[in-house]
C-alpha cells in the first residue's frame, strides 16, 4: 500500500509540474503577443515610423512642425508674388519648398524670409499625355510627389499651395488637429462660383486656395501618381487630375469653407464682412481682387489684416451681430476687418448674407454663387455705414483685446426714418483674451454701449446659456 501511495504521489507531482510548465509557456506566449500587438498595430501610419516613440502609443497633438508645405511657382511669378508667401512663412519654424521651373539667375537674389527653392523635375516623358488647358499642370501636380520624395521627417500633413496663396497657419494647425493624420484625408474647399465647380468638379479641392493631405494618402499617391497622370491627359488642370487620382485610391474630399479660392473679381469687402462661421484658412487670387482695405496696396492691406490675426487668429473675420435699441441701429462686426452699421433693425440671418460688392469669376452659372447674397443698395435703410479696422491692442495686463474701427467715408445718403448714424466716427470693440472656440457650434454675442455721440463701444462676449439673439426680443416687442 505504501508503495502504491508513493507512486500516486510521484504521478501527482509530475502532473503539477507539467501544468506549471504549460502555464509558464502559455503566459510567456501571451505576454509576447500582447507587446507585438502594441508595437505593430498602434504605430501612427501617418508619420515616419522612425520618429514615433515606440514606448508611447498616445499620439501627441499636431503642431506646425508636423506640417510640410509644397508651393508651386515659377521664377517669373515669384518676383511679384513672394510677398504673399512671406506674410505667413516663418523662417526656422515652417518647413517646405518652393518649386520653380528653372534656377534663378545670378542677379535674382533669393530672400532670406522665403522658403528654400527646388527645381521641378523633368516632365518630358509626359509630352504625349499633356493636353491640359492649364499650362504646367503636370509640373504642378508633381509638386506633391517631389515634396514627399525629399524625405522630410516626422510629417503628418502635406499642405499644397500656389505662390499667391496666403495661409492663416495658426487656424490651419488647429483645424488639422481635429483629424486623424493616420487615415486618408484630402481636405480643401470649392470655388465660390457655381460655374467653376460645374466646369471642373464639385468633388475637388481648388488648388489655389490650398489643400491638406495626410501622410498615408500622400505616401500611396506618390507611388502611383506618374501612371495616374497618363490616364487623365485631357482634364483642365492639376487639381482635377489630383482629385481623379485620389478617387482611384478610394479617397474623397473633406470640404472646409475656410479655404478661399476667391474665384471673384473686384471688391470682396461684402464677403469678408459676412464671413461664414468657419476658421479662415486661406486667400487666393489676390492679384485679381481690389485691395481689401481702401487706400492701401494689396500687399499692405493684407499685412494690415495680419496685425489683427496675430493678436487673435481665432476671431479673425468672425461675425457677431448686436443692436442699439435706443436708436434702432444694427451692428454687424467682422472682427479685425470691418463693422457695418445699419439705421434699421435687421434680423441676424439677413446680415449673415454677404452684400454683393463683387462679381463672379466667369459669366456662367445660375445662380452665380455657392452662397446667398443680397444686392448692394442705395436705400438708406439697407445700405450700411462702413467702418474699417484701424489698430489692435493686446496686453498681458488686460483681460480683453481692444480693436478700433474708423469710418472710411461718409455714406452720402439721407437717414432712414430720421434715425441717423452719421455722427458715429469711431467704434471700439472689446473682445475676450481667451480664444474663440468656433467648434462649440455657436457665434458669440455682443452688447452695444453709446460712449458719446461720436464713439460707440461694443463688448463681444460668450453667450449665456440659452441666450438668443437680441433680435428675438426686439422683433416681438
């Protein structure tokens, strides 16, 4: 019996040892598989893997250093247009390249304030496939692959632009932070004109306004771009070829209204004074437009606007509407640009429609614009008194930013119902020093104070919970 018990104990010990061995093997295998999963499947495919921290699967917030800019230009156009790029380019901070058609001559100096330049690659192999109405369409679209092939590190986004594109890069960075750079993204805007979108495509980003593409999309696009170019020899230009190639990869346009192609002519003050509720991301076709501020050159006018943008990029051109009940006046503020004062109480929805001070790019398309407009009028109850941005003051000791707006010229009309605003010569606006969070889905509110007969003060503020526009109480009283 003792011998039998001893044999049983021996067998039991062997089984226990075997179970422990199996457990150790299974545990070790599971442990190894777990870390393989963490390492292999949580890498952000939208940036160079060697620059991603292997010990941290949390993706840091996108900032300017994660963006590379590719700018299409030529030696001849750069001479006059580089001031537009210099407005937003930040030496030693922004990364990117200007692609030229040839090398500058010895007497053509390259400004230190501009991006470095690169000569575009040879496109002679595409000669039989170049039936595009846009000159240099193939050279321009290959800016994408040529920028990618320069092997910038730690890239999440590529932003492409023309040499007359003005970018608002603080807003651009904050907008790109909303999107997962590890996925396919092709982000841009349409033309302002129905005819332009119909003629080209309602599904493409208009290249002059600039557009952003995530790293994985550009990586895959660069592999097939040359072959794709040959499949679309008759499309008008580079931006339509790009959209067609992205479609082949299964990608689609993410539309953002802050990219402004400005397929318009003349005075765009009516549009800028009623900007849609979206961050301003770009301007284009500057040379086809009147200066955005009176009595300034195009370049000087843009630099003037950038003074306000530097003080508060989150509010630039954001529209706020409020009222002076005592004098039945409506105020429409386009922060950092203009204020329109009406001698009548108008509903916010009416004031949100731009006054058509501009003309469409071409003569076809009915209606001509992708947004509602109201006609310019000589009716004293419909025509605004116009005040333009003069200066801005922002100090760390104050809890607000102060912007001043002055009258451009006398309106030259009779008053509306003997309710004149002719005496107002200056409007002072106080806005919070905290950035405006447009993604909260609501415009800001404001309150009007009459300091004296010549100066009006307006406080822009966050709306209270459930607060509706003053118009709702005015119209029902």
